[in-house]
């Protein structure tokens, strides 16, 4: 079974430019998440899709960030215009979408991340 | 404000030794505490998880110890091996929004042969 894939693996852009990150979740996973890790800091939640709907976007930093999930399959995260502080590793994760089994948390499967550097 | 605090930032352990990574939280609504392991070039992967109704969970060489009153939990890696060298993240979520994980800042573990 293919895991979560992300494209590109690396991106170097100049301040003010636009970058679009793509995530393909595990097939059949309704839940899709975006996270970001700024160097040396914690992995921070950005938002959560259930199928094509945004369930929780409380972690999105500002309106320069736009996430979409077309048809409930792959997702894109666009940063426009990019700022220096947007540099970091952007992770996508997916999960199956059921309530926690026996009240336990649901496993999230992470992609390898996109390393974004804004100069 | 960081919800889950993790220490140490980095850790060097000899092969065969015990690796211990600590995490602390303030929000008593947290009720699920997973640990994720990340190898270079890969995404984090679930290693082991615990809920606060038990004080310890063991899976092979990996053990989570949980202290509800102190709001702390830790990962112990027994008989550490060079293949365990990775970055470890603790995390927490709450039943009201179990999909939203709050991660620690990570611990880079290096197990020397």
C-alpha cells in the first residue's frame, strides 16, 4: 500500500513569490492534515480536512495560506505571497476517518514533508 | 504557547543503554498521548501511544511511563540500538478534537555503536 506522498520534496523561493505544495493521502483515507515544523521547534497543526471539507483550520497562520482538497482526494497548500517566516518543513498526514477505536486516538500517517526555504 | 514541552533537545546514548525522553503538558483535557519516530528523509511514524487510565505501556523495548498527577509522560528505550537513532516527538490530543495533535519540539537521539 502506498503511503502519503508529498510534492515537491524541496522548494526554494524568494520572498513575495507563490508556492504550491501538494499532498496525496493514503487511498481511502477521509481525513487529511497539514502540519508545519519551523527549524528545531514543534510540529504545529495547520488544518484538517474531512473529505473535501475543512473541519478545523484553527492553525492556519494567516490569509496568505490557502488549502484545498479537490474531490476529497489530494490536497494543495498555497502560500501567496511567501514571507521569510514561512520557511520550514510542511508535513501532510492522513487517517482513515473513524472514531477512535475503543476510545483510543486514531493513527495519523505522515508524508516525508516538503522543505520550504523562503529567501 | 507550546502545549507540550519536550526534553532534552538531543541525546547521545551508548549501544545497550537506556534512552529517556520526557514530555510535560498543562491541559488536563488531553487524553491521548502518542509518540512518533522520524528517520532522516521520512515522515514521523507512530511508535507507541498511551491513554491516561494506565500508568505504563510497553511494546518490545519501548515503554511509555505516564504520571497523570504530574502531567508528565516519558519514553524509555531499553537496550538502545544504533537503528533507534532518529528524532522522537511526543504529542497529545483531546477527546473533543482527537484529530488535532499538539506535538513537542522533538528529541534527536544518537545511539553510538
